[in-house]
């Protein structure tokens, strides 16, 4: 893969200024309610190519196209199924990505050559301002180097991509902290390809939900094949914090105080699963910056956002 040439990365809080870069085919990182994204004009194949270079991302991992309005979904898809229509009505804008047949206007590089395209309308005001100022949809993966945890702050974006992208549109730390839920909406059941910010239970209130059968997931959502969401430290999932052994090169994140909390290099006790989702990736990064070798993470209950956290922890532990 080609290495990214060094460029000056502008930090700004002005969406119109950031949109200028997008119009010139450059990359702009921006906040959404889930995680920070790395955006390029979705209709400009050369601009999209730069995303793969900046992130060192495998070319067969397709990107999510972000739109400014519900009406724009039709600009990038060939067909909006009745199921998609219901999901859009209930959850757009928000942390849900739907997969639909792609329109011919979407370049191959966006979809990794698939016949489908993933679409989402973020509900973050800064993201919507940027999309509005640009006037075209933005394809945007999470704004991390491939294989690292998704960034939830603009400074985490700079740590990974500073000098590799033209601009970072600054916002606050992201509200949800995990990526969007990805759903295949081509049929009459919502097939959950990736759990995320919108819990499956919420989707089940408006549609029939199912999870992919074994072997079905990999071709449908190529990204789930790759190492993802993982810190350099080894993650160990914990059911009972009483059983964790504290040490100076270990860290803990969970809902209960572990034994010997003060002995850990880092120890974070959170109130609930929503707070854990919000904190998790920043905690991973903080641990890596402090040479932590093992991160013990207490598992949340298998419900709501807890399901997405369990998925990320499972992937991080497996590596
Ligand atoms: O919250 C999010 O979704 C963030 C923000 C920036 O919107 N974006 C994000 O993008 O997490 P990324 O590239 O890190 O993850 C996109 C996921 C991958 O698992 C990819 O394989 C899947 O969506 N995906 C993209 N296009 C697809 C398609 N046509 N069919 C199936 N899966 C697709
Ligand atoms: Mg990602």
C-alpha cells in the first residue's frame, strides 16, 4: 500500500471552511454522535482513494455513505425497500446504518465492488452542518488508523491521522462512543451485520430482526473480518471483578470496584453501560499511551448498548 505523504493538518471549528477541503477532493475528519469519521466526497473516486491510504485500510472493506437528509438516501441507492422506509422513518437521523442496493452513481471504491451501499444520516449538528455546507454525501469510516480503536475525540484523530489528512473539524467528545449499528435492509427482515449505537431491541419495535447465520456475515459485511476496535494491550473480559488480580501493568474498566483498585495502572468504574460505551475507546487509547499490558473489562449485561460493548470486547480479546 502507498504511504501517505506528510501534509499540514488544519484544526478548525468552521464547517464551511472544512467543506472547502472536501470540495477540493481532500479529507476532513468530523464528529458524529457515534465516533469521529474521516470524510471524502462520496462521488469522487480519487478523494475516496485517499481515505484508504490515510488509514492504511484494506481496499475490500466498504465505506458508509453519510447523507444530510432523508431525501438524499435516494441519491445513493437504487431501491428503498418498505423495511428501509420504516427504519429510516423511525431512526434517521441517528446511529443506524442501512445496507441497500447501490445506485450506479456510487463509485466501486466506496462499496468495495459490492452491489450494495451502506447509508447513514448522522444526528450530530456539526456533522449535519458539514454535510450541508459540502452539498454532496460523504463516505466516512471511523477516523482511526486501521486496526486501532475508533476515535471519540478530535485529539485521538490527530494522534492517528495528524499529518495524513487536510483538516479536522473539531467538536466535543462523541456522545455514544461506539460505531453505528449496521443493518441489511434489502429483505423484509432487518439483518444485523454489526451491533452498535442503536440497540437491536429498539429496531425490533418496528421490524423483524435477525442475526446472520454462521458464514453469512463475512461476505455481507466485510469489515467484520478485520482486526478492529483493539488496543495494543491484551483485553480480558471479566465476569467477576473480585477475581481480577491488580498489578502496575494492568488496567480495569467496569461497574464494580475491583480488589486492590489502587494497584492498577488505570482503573475506571462506570455507572452504567452507556457510560462504558462512551468511555471504552478513549480508555483503550489511554492504556496504550501508558504501556498497560492487560486491560480487564467487566462485561455488561447482554441488553441494549451492552450487546455492542460485548461485541467490541470479544473482538478486542480475540485480536
Ligand atoms: O458510526 C459509524 O458507523 C462510524 C461513523 C463515522 O459514521 N463509521 C464507521 O465506519 O464505523 P467503518 O468504516 O469503521 O465501519 C463500516 C462498517 C464496516 O464493518 C463495513 O464492512 C460495513 O460497515 N459496510 C460498509 N458498507 C457495507 C456494505 N455495502 N455491505 C455490508 N457492510 C458494509
Ligand atoms: Mg472503523
